[in-house]
């Protein structure tokens, strides 16, 4: 059932519903559904809410706390989530893109996961504008299978045959998508609840597999993620992630409550001025499923894919900052390769001493995006802009730890041309993928112009101050 948020007076039923409101209704319904399907997710939400409340209350300086974590409104923090789905065909990706557009979510950023041994690439559907992000920054990290990366010819043939037969979208959902597209991408309020309800069917868990036990085993042996993509009747959400203000504390609380938390946190090391994204999770659950057999019989089995992830979001880095981040990440990996005993977080902490860790240096060196605000008496405040996107190696690390996928020999994972890969994904999407830096630059530049005009100075003077 759709949440009460999209209920309205009968006289308003023919009015178009705002995409931000429909997106919030969708995200709340998804969260409610996932909590029923994976009860441990509810425990995770409770734990993260307690950590966030404690972090805000115990900070000695609320202003500094807000700066450390970006400009976070509590209302946004409470509702903020990202989901992740795995799709098998270009048609599925195009249809999800069309559905997300009605929710005010657009493809931003390209992620190649093949170097980490995963036969897929991805984009993120999310809001673009600052106002939409502040209302509800819900994101869906969406991967698409790359059949040409599967060297096991028999497994590839089985997967493609299974995918060609499945339909993860209801006829009613397709009709509503077409109706909205004929009306400039908007739906009347009278259709909002139906739209959300039908969309839930695409992402809900269906415990009866679309493949025989033999086909499932063949695909799982080729790559666990291949079985998860091709052997089910829906693109089930495999995690739904809340945002925490202190991921180290949250991970410790997960362990205190007996959750099987990952051994290490993905992403940059802990810093006074957090950047980009840090992620961890409780490990994927072994869930009962049934395999169809002959004469309509069902055979019991299990599947392992859905897990509970949390994230801590820091500041968005500029291209210069990202280049430095990637270079330091490579150095840290080399250090771990040379010394197999060194812990990943320790290696990262040692190497990342080269990345400035105070807001002034980060701003003056052009490593992080900032929003500028004019206060009284001509004082200008620089607020780090929150990173709204993802990190491919972190995503791959989460997937691998939950599926035990590693780099199977049946997957071709040599380094490939990222631009060529993006072109392939854009063709599947039927749309262009936006550069993630553009939205951050727009926010920063607009704030610079506004402050410079108020102060009667050049924008360059603010950046270099």
C-alpha cells in the first residue's frame, strides 16, 4: 500500500503530482517493503538513527559538526536512502530509466565494475537540482549485466535465454509510464498510489526462482552475481542504505548487536574533513528459495544476495581532488600488495596523509566543492557540498564481500576503455549519462556569483581568500 503522503483531496485528483513528492512516496514504500522482507534492515535503521542522534547531541560545537558532514538538514538525514538493483537487459535498463524520470531521478555518473571482477557496469539514478536533493536525495545504483564479459559460453547462453523470457514490469506500470510520458513526464495525483504499488512489484523479493536448480548452479559456479541477475522474476532490491554521521561508531554498534558486519569500511580513511563516501554492511543473508521442477513440483534451496549497508557521506571532490584520491588509493593498494600483513584501513591512513585534512587548504587548493553564503557584515561562509554519488571500487568491495565473488576465471576483467564502456551503457539506456561533477560545479558557481554580486567583488577573490 502506498503511504498516506500521496493521498489528496478528491478535488485535487486531476492535478499533477510533483516528482519530489512521488519520489518520497516511492522511497518510503520501498523502505517499508524491504523492512518486511529483511527484518534485520529495521534493526539497522534503528541503530543508525540512534548513532546520528547521539552524534548530533554530543558534538561540542554543532556548527563544526555541520561543517564536518556537509550541510545536512535533519529532515533529509532521517529520510535519506539509496537502493541498488541489478538488471540483465538493455530493455530493463531503459524502462527503469523511464520510470525514474517520472520520480525526478536521472542517470548521473558512469561506473565500470569489471576491473574488480564483476561482469557489469552501472549508473546512478538520482535528483539533479539542489532543491530536489534537499527534499529527498533518494538514489538507485543500477547495474547492467555485460554478457560479453562472460567467458563461459554455456553459462552466458543460459543467462541470456533466462533473461529473454522474463518480464519484471507489470502491464499496469508500463501503461502509467506511457501516460506520464504523454503528459510531459507527470502523473495526475489519482494515479500516484497505483504507480508506486506497481513499481514495488518490480523491486520486491520473489522466492520462487525463474530457473531450474541445475541452471542456477551453473550460473552461480560461473559467477554468483550472474545467478542473482538472471535467475529471478524481479530486479529485487539487494540493499537499501541509510546515511550515518559516524560510520565507525555505527559499525561497532552493529558488531555489539551481533550483526555480521564487514571486516573493514570501504572508501577513504576516517578524516577530520570527510570526503566522498565510506560504506560498510552486514553480510548477505542466506534466504530460502524454491526451484521449479517437472510437473509443477518445487524444490527447496537457498540464495545469498541481500544485505544491509550503511554509508557516511563527505564532501564532493573536484576533478583535481579525485585525481589525487585515485593516485593515493593506488599507492595504498601497492603498499598492501607489498606487505600482505598490513590492514587496509591502516594502509589507507598512512598514505592519505598526503591529502589535506582541513577545509581551508581543501578550498584554496581546489580539491573540494564549496557553496558560498553571504552572512551579515560582509562575512562569507564556505560550506562543503555533500557528495551525492558512488565509488566503483567501494561498490565492488561491498558486492564481493557479500557474494564471495572474487575474480572467477569465467569473467573477463582486464582493464578496458571507460569511455567506450560508457557509450555502450548510454546506448542501452537510450539516454546520455550526466557528468557527476556538473551538478556540484553548478551549485558552487551559482553561489559564487550570488556572493560576488552582493559584495561587489570578483568571484576569483572569494575562491582564493
